[in-house]
C-alpha cells in the first residue's frame, strides 16, 4: 500500500469522492524549470532549501503514491477542504516532508500572476512569498529537518494568495458576520505597540482598498491566544500584550483547551510536553507557566475592529 492509498480520508465517502476528483488534475506540479524560475524571479528560494527541494522533486516524481498525494493536496487547497487530513500517515523522510511544497509553490506562482496584473508591488509579494521557505526552514526547529510537517496547517495560507506581509503583520482575506474583513496574523516576535499596530491595520485596509476593491473590507478580524481575557491576569493590565487585545471587540471561538500557547509562546509542536517541562527563558514564559501550573489556561479568542474604529483609535493613540 502506498502513501496515497493509506490516507484515512479514503474511508469517508465524501472525502473519497474528493480524492477521486483530485486525480483528474492534468497539470505539472513538478516542472523543475518553472519551480526554479519562480524562486529566482522573487528571490524566495534560498540555496539550502533549493537543494532539498530538488532532491525531493526527483524522489516524488518516481513515486506514484506521492504524485497522487500532491494532486490531492492541491485539490483540497483549491476547494477549501482540510489539508491536514492529507498529512502523510506513516512515512518519514524527504518525500513526506516536501509533499506539501510542490502544490503550495504551484498555487503561489499562479496567484503571483494575478497579483501582478492588479499592480501589487513586487516587494510586498516577495516578502509574502518568502514565508513559504521560511516555514520550510523553521520546520527544522520542530522536527529536526527541513520540510512541512510542522506547518501542514499553515502553508496553504501562502498558497491560496490570501496572505500578505505588510509591516510586522500578515494579512489575509477573511470574513466576519457575513462581510469581508482583513484577517490578522501575528508572527512570533512581532512588537506589540498600539500606535504602530493600528498604523499597520490602516495600511492593510488601504492595501486591500487599492488592489482588491471588490472585497470592500469591513475591518480587521483576528483569532489568537493574544486576545484572551486571561492574558491580563498573566501579564497585567498596562502591558503592550494586554493593550493589543483591548483594541478588539472580543468574541468566544469555543477554545477550551488553551493549547496555542505551547506552540506560540514556547515553540513546541505536537506532542506537547507537560506544563512542568516548559522552559522559563522569558518573562512571558515564566508567568505563563506559573499560571498554567495553577490549573488555569489561556484560551484563544476572536476579535473584530471596524475600519471606522481603526481610524478613530489611531487618531486617539497618536494624540
């Protein structure tokens, strides 16, 4: 049984139909020259990553199961289906680690052409697409090798043309209460400062107004542990991290386990360690660990801020 045939989603009639349709794709996900040309055009394929990509390319092209898996990943991304259901189920090694790369790269290149036609500045696209190989490299911190296994849930954002890096934040097309909104993602290490953050929000709204006016963005929406009301209990009311959450009108997204902090505060991927094993290298890590050792959890929340409130709060913050 090859890796594609072993996918658990084959047992689900609905997903089995999707898998069958995914194999109708007739394009070439493994066009070596096109892969390299896109990387060179935008300067987004570092030599160390390129070396691993080319090794994986040759191995996957010789494996029918992985070819089928890559087609399925592409189809699931294009149809907004859960790609994590396609994570290679039992194999380790370069084929499993890079199966996600080729459909992501294919979709990103296709999206780049649409963005170019709209006039999106190349420097924004370069910064945005560089996150693909940034994840491939960062995988080494979690899994000990380059690849995608630690970011199987995240890389599709880059592929779908939804994710733009503007200043310190990453922004995507999203929805809130039936209206289009700018989704906010906060990369690790981003400085949380109310004035600079609001300026970035305003710049993101202006960006979508200019290049994607048909979306008519209503404001900014975010889902993160940073928006948790419990953050104030951990860090105090007057800290930047607490002020960041206060910018939004919060809403409950049903997170009851509070596992996001293991990844974004401590840098672990599943399986997560016990609370007692967590490091205490920063003030945030020390205080969060103490809070969790008391049996409490910081659960992710959602938040929304309208475009009118972005402008109003920015004026107030700037004085």
